[in-house]
C-alpha cells in the first residue's frame, strides 16, 4: 500500500513538472509544424463536409431529388460524424491521439473516392454517412491534441489560428464549387478534395504523440522526450525559456477514469452546457450554409453560377469573422463572446422572417450576417470544449460534445427541407432565431469562463 501511494505521488510530481515545462514553452517552429500538419487534415475535413452543398444543385437536376431527399443526403454525413465523434473520441483516450487521427483520415479519404462513383441519392447517402464517421472523429481528436501542447496564456490565439483553417476549408469548397461545377460537373468537387488529403497521411509520421496524453498513461519517459525536443527547438532558435514554475496538481489529474465521469461532479454541468451550445450553433449554421446554394437556385430561380457565388460569399465572410475572433477571444473571454454572438444572430434572423425572405438579396445580406456571428462560436467551441475537461477526459469529452454538433447539423438541413416544402422559407428563419436565442440563454446562465487558466487547474 505504501509503495502504491509513493508511486502515485512520484507520478503526480513528474506530471506537475512536465505541465510546468509545457506551460513555459514559446511557440516554436516544431509547434508551428504540428499546427500546419494537423491543420492540413482539418482543412480538407472541412472541405469534405461542405462540398456536397455545392454539388447538390447539379445532383438535384441529374437525379431528380425532392427537398426531403436533399435534406437526408446532407444529413447523412452529419449522422456519420456523430458516430465517429463518440467512437474515435473514446478510442483516442485508449490508444493515443496520433493513431486515431491517422485512422480517421484514411477513412474519409477512401469514402471521398467512393462518392465519385455514386449513382443515386441512396448510394450518395451511404457513402456520405461512412465518410462522416471519419470526418467526425478527426476534428475533436485533433482539437484535444493541439490544445495539449500549448500554455494557458497563448492557448486561445494559437489554437484558434489553427482552427480558423476549418472555415477557410468551407470557403475553399465554395470557391471550388463556383469555378468547377458549372464546367466539370459535381464530381469535380470530390476530385479536388482527394489528392491533397492523401498527402496528409505520410505527414503524420513527422509529429509526436501528445506529451500530456503520454503522461496520463504513466509513460513519463516518452512524454519527457517529446517535451525535451520542443525545448531544444526553442533554444536552438534563440528563444528564451522562462524559469520553471512547478505548481502542485490535483491528484485526480493523473487518475484513471472513463466516460461516466463526464456526468459527475463539476463536469456534469459543463457537459450538458457544451452539448447545448454545440446543438444550437450548428443547427442554425449548417442548416443555412448547406442549403443556401440550393435555395438560391430553386426558390429564387437564380443561375447556378450566381447561386454558388452567393453561397461562397457567406462562407468567406464567416472566415473573416473567425479570424477576428481568433485574435480577440483571449481578451474578451469565451462566455462574453458566445453570449453576444448568439443574441446578436437572432436580429437578422427575425428580420428575415418578418420581411418574408422575398428576395435573394435579403437572404444574402441577413443570412450571411447571422452565419458570420455564429461561425465565431462554431469554430471556437473545440477550444472551449477542450478547456472544460482534464487530459483523461479531453478527447472523449470533446468527442461527445461534438457528437451533438453532428446531431444539430443533421437536424438543421432536414428541418429546412421540410419547412421549405410545407410552409415556406420565411418560417425557416423564424425557427432558427428561436434556436439562436436558446443558445444565448444557455451561455448566460450555465457557461464558465476559461481564458488564461492552465488546463490542469481549470479541470482537475
């Protein structure tokens, strides 16, 4: 018994020193390389998620799809992502971040190839579902991985400048759709996403496993070797390492656990709160962005290229808003930003419903304003989710949370399809305004502030 206690104390002390060494690290070239490699995969994950929206106007004509069938095809990918987020988040706690990232990339690349050979709405639905399992697992695990390398003071900015690659990937899907689909057809969308995605697979052998995850598994020597490389990289390039300040960690920081801890103690409230934020923001944003090109063409009878251009405009403005958020969120704070963005987004949505969404110009301006505000939440919730949980729960907590992202994302397009078909477009925006309002209230009453706090102190 005494030996066991002494062993735990030594493990905890070693982990506390490791955390202190990570917290003092400057942003080195090796850390930048990690962000670039993981960001490349995330970029094409985002591209894969949205490319179906820009292929869909052509598929509707070719396969004679109904609005309900369009909603089901779009939602199939998100349902797969829900499964992938839960399964791969759990697997990443057991076998490591890097192994799981590699598995997810191989899966969504292979299904991208399969989508090229889809012959009907049903076949596309199946391939998008399987592809979604891979894309759903990649982003939450990548988010946990990136967060575990960076100190508290730099975490928000460093991580979000990585995460901004996701809305850039969405915007790139719009650009590809605008220039390629009218000339080469819908299959061009999947060809563009294929080759660069394949290149990311060998790149993963150039980056190390998360030292925080290694330490949580008792593999202290391996964790220290990773941190030593990062420290050597800093000193080799003339970057000064501050004095080491070791803080005592809660013994739970190195304890064993499982998914049930997400619903115990302080984590119970955090878990249900983050689930609510994921559902609300993605139900609105993905319901909008995946349907807008089709709405422009089918409801407002715009030419295909104009419809795609308007859809791309919305994605592009979302990228600008995301970059502004990345630069400011460490100063403003997560809670204040999210509450303001949710409540602000209700204004253009209510306005669209009141005006009746009678012109494409109304929709372009007001739906884009909504999307931009909510995109700052959507792309940064991976940062916030990772901050809410300790290392032993980070990947699975982020995975479970982002599974609700997928649930919201799958419900949003289906909701649009049925409301447009049965009631009219103005009621879509009224429904989305109500959802955004709920998100704002959840943030105000249940969210906690995490800016500037060490992960181990924030989540013991």
